[in-house]
C-alpha cells in the first residue's frame, strides 16, 4: 500500500535554538523596516478608508490612457489616477474625495460620465463619502484590535503567561511584517486587506499554538531535559505538520492569486506572504522567545536546567 | 475513540445526506424551487451584489431638515397668534434648535407667554428678564419627528423603486438616520439615484403680480413672497430666470391621489387628480383668481406658471413644462409616490455591472477547482490512503459549508468565495495534525489500532485550539465588517465549524471502518 511521501524526513534534529540570535536580528530588522516604511511611505489606502470614487470603465477599443487622462484632468477633480486592469479595454479610474461632502461626489461622477462620453461601459462604480470612509476605517481598526485582544485572552487561559507573551509577540511580528509588505509594494489597503490581516492573525496564532502545545507536553514528559534541547525537539517534532499545513494553505492561495481575478489578487498576495512569515516565525522565532521567558519547570531538576539555560 | 455506536454512525450519515440534499437546493431553478412541497426548505444561497451585479446605496435622511421645518412652522404660528392678539414683537427667528421672539412692552409679556405656551404641547416656553421668549422643542418630540421622518422616507423610497419595476429590492433602515437600498441586477443606478434623490415636494402658489420686479430680483421680495427660479431647459443651472411667488400654499401635493404622464398636442405633460379636499381647495383657488398665474413649485423650483383661464372644479389638472417623455414619466412617478419628508444624501454607492459579476463568479469557480484539485493531489501524494480519507472528509466539509450557508440564508460574495478556497487549504490541517501524530505513534512502535487511537486523541486539543483562534478572528470580522467582507467572515466561520465536525467525525468514521474491514498489520501512512 502507498504510504505517502515525507516533506520533512522523520526524526530531524535541526538545532533551531542555536541560530536564534540571527533569526531574532532578522525579525527585528523586518519589523523595524516595516514600521519605518509605514511611517515614511505610508499605506496606499483605497477608497474604503480614504473616501473618493472608483470607476472600472470598459472601452470598446483598447483604452487610450493619455487621452482619457487629458479629458479627466480638464475637469479639475483633483488627483485622478488611471490604470489598465486585467485587459487593455478595462481601465480603473480613481478619483480623490471631492470637497463639499456627499453630494459633491455624485456631481463628480456625472462630470466623468459626460467627459468620457458614450461608448464607455461602467462595470463598477464605487463612491465612498467622508462619513462612511472614516467609519469603515475605524471599524477595521476595532476589528483588528479586538481580535488581537480576544486571541490574547484565549491564549492567557490556555497557557502560562510566558507562552502567551511569546505567542502574541510572534503574532504582532507577522501582522506588522504584512502591513510592511503593503507599504513596500504600495498595494491598495482596503477592507479586503483588513480581512487578510485578521485571517492571518488567526492562522499565525494557531501555527504557534500547535508548537507550544508540543512544548508543554514535552515539558511534562522530559522533566530534566535542558530547555534549549527540549525546544529544539518540540519544533522538530511539529516541523512536518507546520510545513504540510502551510503548503496546503499556500496551494489554495496560489490558486486564488492566479485564477481568482483582479479584485482578490491583493488579498491573496498578502495572505501568501503572511503565511510564509507566520510559518517562519512559528519555527524560528516563537519557541526561541521562550528561552528568554522564565518558563516554569515542574520539578526541581527542571527548574535548575531552565535557569542554567537562560543566557 | 475507534468505536462508533450504531446510532452515531446513523446520525453522521444522516447529517451528510441532509447536507447533500440542502446543498442540492442550489441547483434548482427558481420555478423548480417554488414547486417544491411546502414542508421542504425553500432556500438558496443568495449571491452578493458583487457577483450577480447590482447597486448598493447607503442613504442618509437629513433629519435636521425635518426639525428645521417644524421650527419654521412654529414661527408662522407665533407670528399669527401675536398678530391676532395685537402684541408687538421683535426679532422673531430660529436660534439653533429654538425659536426666539422679543416682546418689547413689559405689560404684554405675560399675556404673550401664556399664549405661546398653549401653542404646541411639544414645546417648553421660557422667558428671560429682557422679555425674550424662547420656545424649545422637547427632546422626545425631536426624536419622534426624526424617527418618523426616516420611516416615512423608507416607505416613499420603496414606493418609488417599486414603480420603476426593479426586481427584489432590499430597502432597510440602518441606525438612527440611514436607509440601505440594494438593487440586484441593476447596472446603472443613475435614474434610481435621481429618483430617490428628489424630495418631490409639490405646491401650488399664486404668482405675485404686484411685486416690484427690480426690488424682488435684487433679493428684497415683498413680505409674504419669495423669489424662485423658473425651470428653463436652455438655461445653465443657477442662471434660470426667476419669478416672484406668494409664500401662501394654495394646494399641496399631499392631496394628490394620482398622476400620469400623457400628451397634449404632441407635448409630454403630466395629468393629476386631487382627493376631495384638495379638489375643493384647488377649485376655490382657481375660481377666485381667474386671469392670474398659478405657479407649480417642485422642490423650490417653479416648473411652470400657467394663466388660470377658468375655474378648475373637477379636481384634476395638468402640468405643462416642456418636458421630455422621460421627464414627464419620472415626474408623474414622483408625484404618485409622494414627497420625501426630508432630503436624502448618498453616503456610499457600490455598483457592479452584471458582466463583471459573472466574470468574478467564473474566476472564483476556476480558483476553487484548481485550489481543491491541488490540495487533493497533495494530500494523496503525502499521506497515501489516509490522504484519500482526508479528501473524502474535505468533500463532506465543502458540502456542509454550502448547506450551512443555504440554511442560514447567507450571502455569497467574492471575498466569500476566497473564504471557501482558503478553508479548503486550511481544513486539511486537522487531518494533517491527526496523521502526523499517528506517524509518530507508529514510529514509536505501537500497533495500528493503538497508534491511530492515540493519534486522534492527542490531536484533538490542538485541533480545537487551532480552529478556535481563527473562529475568533472570523466572528470579530463579521461583527465589525461590512458589505462583501461579511461574506468572507461568514464562509470562513462556517468553514471552521464544519472543519471541526468533519475532523472529529467523518475522518474518524472512515478510518474506523477501514480498520475493521482491512485488519491492517501496519498503517500505510
């Protein structure tokens, strides 16, 4: 009978803990770079959060962006951006929020329709006024904040605080790095991006929890093993699962990225990156953080080992 | 762990069969669904507007306008009452949310206050030592007024949209002063927006023929008259000719019972009919003012001001105004549906053309199929026979998600499809956890039954932990999310619950049956 291949050979004995300083430095660098990018370059907020107008126009012949841009710039609607979207005949038009409240946005759309004339079909029209955009933004932030808090509470109930702090640090690391990717690539940050970040929050913590479950189990089983060796063993034991699960999730996401259409492309890319980072952090960072936490061992010998282990 | 009571087996199979049946409802056409016996569920997954095409409009009712209007009404009655009682007054004006008036003669102050107290039970009347009387609407009255305005707007919007023949619109109140309108299948909401954007308050006034045109047009109309723009198709907005009309309303559109577009000498016009009271007032107004001009005012603009040639006693009349056919149709529709109590503004609009929606469905299908096939192959390659078991569980899982969404009447959006594809990728995790534990136990030298038994047992807490965290994120996303993102939250959350169910039941049942049938001496994993 066919037994299936092994992604990770059984009984790996990779010394993850011995490279933890390099990994910490790498992670710190990534988090700092993300924060700097976020602060300096900022995020490319979509109309969900910034307000404004988004039109997806379908032209009969290949769209001449220069001509369209000329016509739209003449309207004096402020910042107007055009880009082809999927095919040569589809143009995505973004217009910044018009001053003068909700009614001004509607007037701007009528002007655009007049300027581009007949022969253009509008496949998508989105207008978000100032009031709704700020509500959407804050609701998104609340959702992110609330889910991180809820996950912290959950972890706090399930594990000792040392594990909780390590898990949350790893999670923040993953989310901050993903936000950094949005800033770096100038990808549009919108409601779908918030959905991606929240899903990642759940995924990243679950990846870490699986490793920590094993650490805890081993702590009970091997009371005298030095913490460093015990963490190495736990990560090695869960390595196969971690990679298999990431692989299947990535397979599904690649399918979405390639075939799911333009609207989902940003979402899929953020998720792909987040899962790669999340997998990296649960293998290389999260457990290593436990080295620095005062992890309690149940027997005297274990306690001594843990103390000896602390750098 | 590896024993199932017969009733449990029956229950699991029953749930799977039920899921299959419920999911299959989505394959039926609308007619077939309607033809089902009444005891069966008549539900299907609704496609979100981003998939079937359509328009989503979030409107705000300007409730402030309703309160202002009420205050203006109070000003009119204050003026009438004080004049009738021959009390001198000054500075009668709206001041924030109150009406203020000053009585200069100290002797008349108490009389004035008593008089104004009786004016309106919803107001508080106070006076300071300078003889300034302030009339304040009570908080409760304001709230009632605002709430009633939103309800009434909802009703008027519904009537207007129903008249246009859009199929299955959703019109819901949201929060204190908002109305959500969803119009499936509509690819150009311009006309609807124009229709619901008009207040359509129609009133008939006499034209003030005596007014000095120079003074009036310079912004100094005689008291009791207003300068209004006269509709002119050729003029730019804001540059129309203007006309002086008396403020007094002869008849208002509230008394209309019907309005229809028709033709008069080839010109599109709108004919209307009043109820008995309106007809009488219209008759009186026209009888007493033959030879004068009657201005027809719609939302602060004079549509036309024809001469009254003879008394109009039948309670019906026509509005001319150089309309196009479409304009006449829309005006008649607006008059039939009634006026909005307050203006509406569009806070948010999201429209997707049906073609784009169909493209999205197609892309979603392809992504789902490719993603699933990849995951299925991957599982077989890396777990062999057990991968096959996991794939059967995955198929049941997808069936359960579809059935769950059908029963909850959930809406499938494009992000929702992403949620399903993602669930496919993540659902196998539970089985991966179980299989990895089994592998370990097998390596530890256990017998097949004991290794499998231990694998399931040890994986269980981790499966629950892992899924609960994602479920937390999904639920919060639903609570705080809006629009199509909620669709993602729904499919993700349902997917997590079904994943937990299939991992602990379906996979375990299949493995148990296989163990009993094959009596394996080693575990092919």
